[in-house]
């Protein structure tokens, strides 16, 4: 990537911990959230499908973590439609 979006490219989940590779906080971090909302600004359904796939992978990779905690971390930050 070239340009202002380059800094967001590194904020991806590390597997199997689902912590951000760049900053180490639970993914999606603030930078990843901003990048995702920007990338999917006109496609909220696409964003939810992508995050749902990430949730499914996280559930497989982190079987000891309660599913509601993972859902809260990965899905519940998405802005609601008005």
C-alpha cells in the first residue's frame, strides 16, 4: 500500500492470540477499526461478513475463551445504522 493507508496495513490480528501485530492490544485495535470502517464505508454488510469470518476463526483458535467475549471484541464495536 502507498499513501495514508500504509500505517493501517500492519494492524492485523496475530494468530492464534487475536492481538494486533503492530500494537499488541486485542484486535481490532483503534487503528484497525478506523481502517476497516474506511475500507468498508459503503458496505456495512461486507464488513460484518468479514468480521464474522474473523470471529469464526477466533472461536476455533481460542477454544478456552468464552464466545461472548470474542464476539464483543470482534463484532460489537461496529457503528449502528441510524
